[in-house]
């Protein structure tokens, strides 16, 4: 098995793992934000802004993994 076939098998797996980790992190972030909003409804705007910023960073990491996979797949 050469490196090209190895990359063809592992790149989709790596992107899937990155997406799974992102989904878990987003779920935990949103769950924590909802708990915090339930405890202090008057701070919901600040909580929402912090949650949205964190979710954007989490999604950016997944998009970076996808772009990296496309770049490496182009080398095959």
C-alpha cells in the first residue's frame, strides 16, 4: 500500500473525527449557555455573545481540517 491509497482512506476519517469533535464541543457550549441563561436571565445578551464567539472558533477549527484535507487530497 503506497502513501496515496493510505491518504485516500485516512483523509475522510480525519475530517469525520474533526466534525464529531466539533459537534460535541458545540453541544456542550450551547448546553452550558442555556444553563447560564436559566440561572441569570438578565445576563442573556452577554452569554449569547460569548457563546456565539466560541461557536465560531469551534466551527473554524472544523473548516480548517476540511480545507487541509482538500489541499492534501489535491496532492494525491
